[in-house]
C-alpha cells in the first residue's frame, strides 16, 4: 500500500487542476485551492523522499500488470528529490502569482494550467516507461503553451508560435526515436530496455547509435543544449515573471533529467561515442551561454543565458559519468532549480519597481529597497558558486570529477564559467543597485508579499549549501542507480 505513495506527486496536481477548472471565475477559491494543492504536494513529496531513503526504490505497476508489460511508475531517490524541489518552486511561484499575475490571467485558467504543467514535470521524473515519458512531456508542453500565451500580448504570441513549432518538431522526433528503439528491443519499459540492450553484445549497435542520436536531439532540444538552444532566449523572454520562473526553474531540467536517465540506462555500454559527444556539446553550450550573458544589459536576458551555462555544466559532468562528477551534477541540478526560480522572482520585483528589466534605465535601487539589493547579491553569490552557498559544493565535485577523468579543458571551463556568471550579474548589481537613484521608480507595489517567496527560496539555497553534509547521503542514493543501472533494473523488474 505504501508503494502507491509514488503516484501522489502526479495525482495531487492532477486532481487540483480538475477541481480548479470547475471554478474558473472564482479567483479567491482558485488561489486557495492552488496553494493547498502545492502544500499537499510538498508534504507527499517529502514523505516520498524519506520513504525511498528508508525502503529503497519504490515502484507501482498500474493495473497490476507486472513489469515490463504494464506501465510502471518508479520513485528512486533522484526522481523523488527532483519532485520535492519542484513542489517547493511551485508553492513559491503560486504565492508570488497572487500579487503579480493579474486577475485577467487568473480568470483564464492560469492556476489549472500551472498544476497541469506540474503533472507533466512530475510524471516525467517518475515514469519508468519510455512512451509514457513522451506522454508526460506532451502534458507538460500543452500546459506550457497555455501559460506562454495567456494574456495575449504581441510578444507572447510571437514567442508562442516559435515555441510551438520547435516542440512539435521535437515531439515528432521523440516518437521516431521510440519507434526505432522499440523495433530493435521490443519493449517500452526502461529497465527492460536496458537489460535487452546489455544482451546485444555488440550486435546491431549501428541502429542503437541512431536511436541515441535521436534521443540526444529530442532531449537536447528540451534542455537547451547546443546547437538546439536557439529558441530558448526569445521564448523565455516573453511570458510573465511567475511563468518564466517555472520555465527557467523546471522545464529545461526535465530535458536534463531525461538525458541522465536514458543515457545511463541505454547508451553507455554499446555506443562509445555518445558520452564524449554529449560532453563536447555541453562545453560549447557553456561558451555560448557565457557570450550571451556578458553581452547584454537586460537582467532577464542575462539570467536566461545563465540557464544555458548551468545546463552545459550539468551535462558536461554527466558525460564523464564518474561517481564524483554525477554527484556534483545531481547536487548542482537541485541547486539550479531553486536559485534560478529565486532570481527570476527577484527580477519580477525589480521590474515592478522600475518598469524595466534593462539595467540602463535605472540605478540606486539599494537606497530605495535595500532588502531587494541584498537578496539579489546573495542570489548572485549562490549562482556563481561562492562558498558556502549551494552552488559551491556541486561545482567543486564537478571540477574534481573532471580533473580526475583528465578532462582538464572541461574542468577549467567550468571554473571560468563561475567567473563569467559573476561578471554578468555583478555589473547589474553595481550599475542598477548602487549609485544615485535614477529612473521612474514605483514604490506602491505589494513589496513584502512579493519578497516572501524570494526569501523562502534564498533561505533554502543557503541552507542547502551550509548543510551540504546532511544532504549528501540523499544525493549519494540518487547517484547510485545512475552509476550502477542494475540497482534501478533490479528494483523495477523484481517481480
């Protein structure tokens, strides 16, 4: 019975979204129900984390069809931690939305769309079936289309068309990739696929390489990996800040998770070129992210390009596939979900006060709102990997893993990326927050209420860094099935 707990992170937002669709015009009820659903999701996700810690990988076979014949939902420590982090980001974004998203958007099913997107995100983290990974991707994407276009501004409509076209193409290739793999292996259960690929013993590896390239294309498109990131800066610039915080904190991370899960299970033994290719593309992603981040003076654009840098750092460490590097990748992945959401919410407060995200149009914010200034400074230190904040420990492990694997160029580039991230954001801090007060500043916003979710996320980020030793056993459990896929396979195929 306790195994059914793994279904709750999908069912809670799903049922919440259905309930909210019945109350489209009752904004207070919508807000209350969305917040209750978010808090319930935190509770069940946290319980799942400790359940997996105590009892190991938890699986549920839908309809009592044993794996690999039925649909399997799998809660290992990696997926459980990501679901828990997602629920925290969700609650903070919902609270922030109360004061920023606006009643016109709230009346057009904003909260149900948010919860449905979380259904897709959590389902992607928890599914043990490659076709249902596609299904949950589509649920996530359909909800994101609504969130991207809701409000109907011109910039949103233009971005939505681009985002829609790119993801329709990606979804088509996803189906093709699944078809190629199924034609070779004859199963959709990811643990069973891994077993049968291991049994190939060097035969038919040509088609397996084709499938690997297709999956890298699909998931790289979702994650923003070079050269497939071209759609991301424009599309992410368009939506309102709460939606951008969800997109920046969660959506690209689903693509990263999909790469980690499928490549560790399917493609590490029979395709020798895939992990080096992933590492090269990840390093190029870091370089282009750095170029974009240091080239702009628009705060929103700078942080969007910093998403690319983080994606590159995480995937480079995954490509090494040592215990140390993957531990750093998982640790840094969770850190980045929290800190990116916090940064985008801070940008929303700045835009509410100044009317712009361009640092050329305002200065002296520190004299007006010192709390905002110091919150932004802490976020900069966290995202740059300054000890003892949360970005430091993950990057330290990533760099150590790179040097241990003799990936000197990659390790040095990861170190330099921290410097460039700091440069890209510190210029905003010195120019926008220090100096004489200038620009049209609006001080009538619900400032304290908007800052509450920012403070929550920043506090969690600081605690995540300071108490890294306490978190480490959970991260180690998350890494184990990636380094040794047999742990995952045995848990799923135990029947």
